[in-house]
C-alpha cells in the first residue's frame, strides 16, 4: 500500500481538503460553511470538484456520468470508467489544484481519489491496489491533507439524493453497490485515521456543520503546530 500522506510541508503551501461520501451524504450542503471558515484563515480559497473542475474535465465528467450522452452509446466498462476518472483528475491537478496549492491557496475539493478507491476499487471490484497504482502515476504523494468523509446510511443518502430528480448513470446503481462504496470508505477511514475524519452525516444539517467546523479547527491547530 502506498504512503497516503501529503509530503510537502503544509506550512510552505496551501491546504488540500477533500469531501467524500455516498450520494446524498450532504457534502455540497456543507461547502458554504467550510468556505466561510477557510476564508477567515486563508488568503485564497479554491472550491472545486471531481470528476470535473476544468472545462475539459467537465466534458469527461459528463461522459463518465452519461450526461448528455446519446442512448445508443454504450456504458463504459469498469476499467474505462476508472481511467476516465483519472483522466479528469490529471487535467484538474495540472490546471487547478497544483497551481492553487503553489500560490498558497486552500483547495476544497468535492471528491478525489478516495472516491475512486470506494466506487471503482471497492464497489466495481477493481481492488484498491489497482487504484493506488494509478494514483501513484497521476498524483504521486499529493494526497489531501484532510478528508471529511460524510458517513450516512445508504437508505438515507439515496432518499435525500432522490429528491433531486433525474439520476445520472452511477446514481442509477442498486443499493448493494452503494453499500460496497460505503464499506470502501469505512476501510479508508480505518487505514488513514490521521487524514480521513468521519462526519456523522445522519444528523441534522446544523449538527453536521458543527462537527465539520470542529474537524477544521482541529486540522488548523495541527497545521500551526507542524
Ligand atoms: N465518482 C466520482 C466515482 O465513481 N469515482 C470517482 O473517482 C469520483 C471522483 C459524482 C459521481 O461520480 C462518482 C461518485 C458520484 O456518483 P456528483 O454529482 O458529484 O457525482 O454526486 P455527489 O457528489 O454524490 O453529489 P450529491 O449531491 O449526491 O451528494 P452530496 O453533495 O453529498 O449531497 P447534497 O449536499 O447535495 O445533499 C443532498 C440532499 O440532501 C439534503 C440536501 O438539502 C439535498 O437536498 N441534505 C440533508 N437533509 C437532511 N439532513 C442533512 N444533514 C442533510 N444534508 C443534506
């Protein structure tokens, strides 16, 4: 297993924070509170997402999620889906994430490689090791400094997500698929407890926001003490 910790001294560059969870976990809902907290401490905040985050990466996002794709176009295989995620990520890292961190910005990224580990590695069955190999190629030791995993039951997450209407290709998966995604995240949280912090996203939006801010405060203190 690879070293899953950021190697650049945090004090010399910006911070990289990723948000993870199954559909409907409440990540996007929490972004404004996170942004507000970071704005009080950082000279620049970059809020972005994966797959996507640049014009080309957003085109790849639509392809992989089947948005605006003709019905006669076949669905990607699991390998193709994985490689598209990393193609989007490679572009996003070069165009957005690395330059922002080099400027000293704090990057808040809705999903990163932990999503590939959980969705493609665990749920599609490619295995974590295959994903770590691709991660090593695409981003080496550049991992988030802090990952907030919004943990919610599959039933609750899917019920919340279904209120949004039309489902993309991955959202149409069966409940069993998302149980495997959640198990993948659970494994990551136990493997990397220093980086991956579990947010109890089953609770009310206000309670979730309180715990998120507590984790940010704790991260801020650790960073100051490096
Ligand atoms: N993917 C992505 C991979 O398979 N591999 C990869 O490598 C990567 C990077 C991305 C898809 O791509 C997959 C994963 C995804 O399937 P997306 O559109 O970015 O697609 O999907 P999500 O990130 O899952 O977005 P969601 O909107 O579904 O989830 P969120 O952001 O966690 O949920 P949010 O905040 O929009 O909330 C959903 C609803 O619940 C309510 C909100 O008001 C909203 O209506 N809500 C709550 N209700 C009650 N209590 C709370 N605590 C609530 N929090 C939110």
